[in-house]
C-alpha cells in the first residue's frame, strides 16, 4: 500500500475544486485498509474516507490521511427465495456501471437509480434515491470496519438507520464505520415503479420495460443535471425540506402552485427546495466564481475556477434567502469537509 504526500484532491471530488491531502492512499482490499488505519494511528493522523467524491464539498486542505476506497468486484449469491438473487458488491465499484450490470443479468429494481454519480460504498451513506426508489428498498447488509471497536462487522438494514438521504453513517456513526462491501437483493421479476411524476409523464403512452425505464431515467437526468465530467457539481446541494401540513397550507397561499410530496410521518409533508429557490430567481445566477445551474435551482456548479469556499458562500446566500422569505431552513445534502 503506497502513501502519497501533499496530494491534490481535484480529481477526487466532482465539484473539481482544489484542495490537498497531507497524506493519501487508495485501498484495493481489506488488508490495505487495515494497513492504512494502522499507519494513521502510528502517525496520529485524522482520516477522511473518499469514494469518488460526488457528494462532498472540500472547503480546505485536509491535514491527515485521505483513504480512497478503490476495491472492485461483484459476487452473485443465492437468495432464500427463488424470486430473488443477492449480490455482494465492492464499495469501490462505480454505482451506475453496477446498475447496468444488474439489468444485463435480468435482475431488477435499480433501474430508477441509474446514472447517480458515485461509488457503491457511498450509496448507503446517504441512502441514495431518485425517481421513487432508494437503495434502502434493496438493501440486505454491508461489511464495514468499526474504528471504535477495531474490528470488521456486518450491519443489517435496521443497524444502518436509513432515512431520507440519511443513515447512521451520516449521523451518529459519522467517521466510525468504513464500508468495504454492500449486499443487495434484487428481483428476477420486474415490477415497474413509475410513481414519480416525471417518469409517469414520459412513459404514459408506452408499454414500459426495465430497459426503457433505465433509458428514460438516464435521459431525464441528462436534461436536468449537469455531467460532473463536463461541469463540476454534486447533484442536489440541499435536501428537500419537511414541513408541517399547517405550514404548507400557509405557504401555499403565499406561493400558489407550491408542489408537495406525501411522506410517511403524519402531519408532515415534503416540498421541493428547487421550486422555492427557483421562485427566488436563483436558477442560472452567479456569485463570484460559483454558479447555480441553468436547468436546476438545487444544483450548484463550478464553471472552472471556483474554490470550495466560493461554492459554500453561494450556498449560504441561497439558504439565507429561503429562510428570510419563507421561514424554512434548508439543510445541505452534500457533506462539507
Ligand atoms: N423545480 C423547479 N425549478 C427547478 C428545478 C425543479 O421549480 O429549477 C421543481 C420541479 O418542477 C418539480 C420539483 O421542483 O416540481 C422537484 O424537482 P425534481 O423532480 O428535479 O426533483 P428534486 O426534488 O429537485 C430530487 C432529488 C434528486 C433526484 C430527483 C429525482 C433531493 C434533494 N434531490 O430532486 O437527487 O434525482 O428528486 O428523484 O431529494 C441528489 O440527491 O443529488 C439528487 C440529484
């Protein structure tokens, strides 16, 4: 396991901002990870784990050891039920390639989650979701290194405490666990999940199949969301806020046509942060070297030379305006490091 010094992280974050790591290593297996952890312990270095850096904003240089998760491999496993198959996949695999692999094997469920940037290991951290599905729906277990108890352990769905763009890895267990592989259970029988309005509309006059859903999700995403390879970004910068039904009723008077989505918690509803930001004119606006995407008000972009600080300042200005005008505090979805 090689350890580099003063390593630029520009290629390791999808915003493409400049920041460096005092020490950096890429791990290919469990053994590499154990070695990296003992090195950090010996040298008394803090650790930051990175997958492909597609949901982080780096606002300063990191004084410790950045551990890039680069292990690869997909293992097909039997399931207790003949209708399903399990798959154990290495944390360093690319999420979208993995979604394609499953579809090519006629295993279904993940097609609504096509084209989400990032690695498999990062997917459970924020419980990735899109177009009416989230990884929690297919999750069985994962293997992680527990840095508190210094051992490998297997964590099932309830231990991961999945919620909307959240899990134990983002909340209480932040920094404690390092995910090395993830096991999902996929169906051999396709059950369409076309609940999300944008999908229903596109597919309404067709006889959808898993491939067309996959392709439609990809094309909707390509229209609205910039490709990080072409324009630095980390997808939605903020979470969609959850508010009370009363607050929603009051806001709707102020903002006719404000959309909302039903959620499980009684008396609460979710509203799109993008819609609020769009109302306030944020789409396409620039602040210094940082910018809001032309096609989506929830996506901040780096047109070229922006720093993490530039992007953070823009985000703060956006959330302040929403708080001031609508009394809603937006919470970042992206992890600020
Ligand atoms: N809208 C606007 N203006 C905009 C963009 C959107 O008014 O500039 C409106 C849309 O018309 C729609 C609503 O806002 O009524 C929601 O927009 P959209 O369907 O684009 O979804 P979103 O709520 O902004 C969420 C996820 C995305 C995910 C999509 C599709 C969050 C924070 N974001 O976005 O996830 O791809 O739904 O399921 O939950 C991500 O997490 O990085 C991400 C991209």
